[in-house]
């Protein structure tokens, strides 16, 4: 993207640049023919011209070591607008094709002027000075900002609650809070009961065991008493039978005694009559 914008920016002042470059090249060529430059000055001229505009294989071949002039203010402004649109700072690299006597050396130079140029507000630049691509980017940016503002306004307008809805929601929340409080008050004693339920269960189990033991004890005692009562009843029955037998014997003896008495009375009467 940056290469396309730089090429597009270079295409606009092409006529003027070529004319000025050709004039500067002729002047430098004449000066070079009249007076040779020292190696240090020659290297400095190479670096200065290399940072201004890179040469390509399609450029005009230099016949007298001529180099184009430094970039104009228009190019600096376009470069600054590009940096304004894309805030990510990247150092531009320029590959300079320097021909020496026998071989070719590729020198990579960074242009410090782009980093040190003061930022220019893109809205204050004249529209004629912008390229088509830069103008399109600015228009797209403004459209996006306007769309974001509209979306934010719509969101705020739709997020505002009506007063009636707010009151209704508040009443529902209060009602829910009261229901939760009542539920909490109701479940609190139950929770306390659940805290002591284990102790109650233990005491109930212990009491149940005691009653079971008491029941077993009473059952055994009842069985023993029943057995004892049966034995005593049998003994009493035997005694009763013996008494009944004795009564019968006594009655027989009484009957015999009465019979003897009657016989004796008759004998006495007979004796008295015989007298």
C-alpha cells in the first residue's frame, strides 16, 4: 500500500521533476567537468540524493554522476498524511544502486526526515494537494466515524428506559425481595432444626433401644410368671382334689356312724320292750 501511494505521489509532479532534474543534472555535469569533487563530498551527495528519490532500473542513466534534487514539501506532506492515516510507524528503506568502477554495491538507507517532520493536520491541507488514494482514505475515515457516532446515538436512545417500565421493574424487584425475605424467615427455624436434627435422631435411637430392652425384659418376666402361675395352679388343683377325696371319706364315715346309731336305737327299743 505504501509503495503504491509513493508511486502515485511521484507521478503527479513528474513533468516538473523531470525538467528540474535535467537542469540540475546539466549543472552538476558542467561543474563535475570543470572541477572534480573529493571522495567525501561525492559520498555525501550520493547519500543525499539517495534519501530523496530512489533510482530504478527504468530511470535515466547518469552520464556525469548527476543526482536529483531533495524532495519537495509536497512529497513530505503526502508522506505525513500517510503516517496520519496509519499510525503504525515504519521506517522507509531505500535501495540505492551505486555504480563504481568495477562492481555494484547496494546501500540501504533510512530517511530520518520522514520521522522528524512535524505532523500536519490532514483536514487543513488543500484538497488539490492530496492524491486520489489519500482523499479516498480520508473520506472513508470520516464516513466510518459518522457511522460510529450514529450507532452510539441509536444505542443510547434505545437503552433509555421509560419511566413506567422503570417503576414496574422496581415494583417487581421489591416484590421479589419481600418474597425472598419471607422465604428466608420461614426457612431459618427449619434450618436451626436441621442443625439439631442429628442430635435428636441420636437421642431417639437411644430411647428406642432402651424401650426395646425394657420390652424384652418384661416379656421374659411375663413368661416366668406365667410358668409359675401354671405350677401353682396345678398344685392347688392337686390340693383341691385331695380335699374333695377327704370330704367324701368323711361323708362315708358320717353315714356309717348314723347307720350304727339307728341300729343301736332299735336294739335299745327292743330291749326296753322285752323288759
